[in-house]
């Protein structure tokens, strides 16, 4: 945290070095990036992820969106617009915030240097992307409506403090649940650590990983106190998705 001298923020332990939340999924048809945080360029270079074939958004908040300009290189590599899967609200925010990317003059100029995107509208219904089925999981993030996603038996649910009853059925029988757990004290828009532990107990996945942690949760000490099968994720963590050529890589 900027300006903080606490033991977590000044720690030299790699697992306490946290960037903003995102994940990359290696799917049969290529790499799917979930969210574009401001740290995106650093994350992609750090983890050696050379190509993104499609992007999927959980919601439109700045810490999950404002690295979008760094997508410009991928349409150059792919030779086509980069497909972006998102809700109408996220698309509207992108078009307002990055209006220069949709200027016809910039797009027509070969060296315009703007992200070239094609929007694919999503809602609550499952859809296909890069050879995989994605199941949206509607969530509450304070007063905001956001999406988590299920990929096979792995679910990614960041930025939430409530899982509506209709979404619980979409989170049954999981091998891995990646879940929001911001801090120890209650928060208006995120699960606290104890709340996240209780959700994990209710859903009973084989393995739960907490993400979107603040400096209140020192990695080693927090992990030592968590129940079996529950732990903190960390930047660069990789999770097999059940196929030899598929994995999920976490930015925390």
C-alpha cells in the first residue's frame, strides 16, 4: 500500500509482493485474460505470457480495467481485432474511458497505436470462448453487480461480498474456488477473511484460494491459521485446469 510502512508492505517475502487482480487461462484455443488491471504490463512480462487471444471482464472498476491500453500489441500480433467479452455496462465504460481507441481516424491510420477491440456481449448465460465453456456467476460487490466465472471445475470470484442464492448452484462440485478475501475486518464491498472461510465451508470445493487481499493479511502468518484446503493465492501462482496444455495463472 502506498505510503505504508507495515511489516507486510515492507516485507521482502515474494508472496507479500501483490499486484492488482487478474488471471490468465491457457485454454485449448489460446490464452484468455480475465481483467486488465493497471499492473497488466508488469504482470505479463513477469510471467512470460507472450500472447493474449481474448479478454474477459468481471466488472468495470478502475483496478480491473485501466491497463486496457496495453492490449494494443495483441491485435498487432494476431492480425485482427482482439475479442473482448463483457457486459453492456463494461463496454460503455471502456468506450467512454478509452474513447481514442474508437476514433475512426486513429483506427484507419496504420501506426495509430490504439487497442483494436471487438466486443462480444455476455450476460448470465454460459458461452464459448477459445474452445472452452464459460459459466458466468452473478455476484454482488456492495451496490454493484459483477460477474465471477466458472471454467470446468474451477471458479474465479473476485470483488464480491455476497453470492446470490441463484448463483450458489453454479459453484457446486468445484475442484478449485478462487475467492475474494480482502482483510480481517468487515468491508462494505468485499468478503472479510472469516466471511470467505465460511463461504468456502458452505461450497466445499476441494481447494480454496483467496485473492484480492490487502496488507492486513501477511501471507505466511495468515496461511498458517487457515483451515485445511484453504490458503492465500499469490502472484504468479499456477493451477492445472485438468488438461495437459491448460492452466490458470494468478495475478493477485
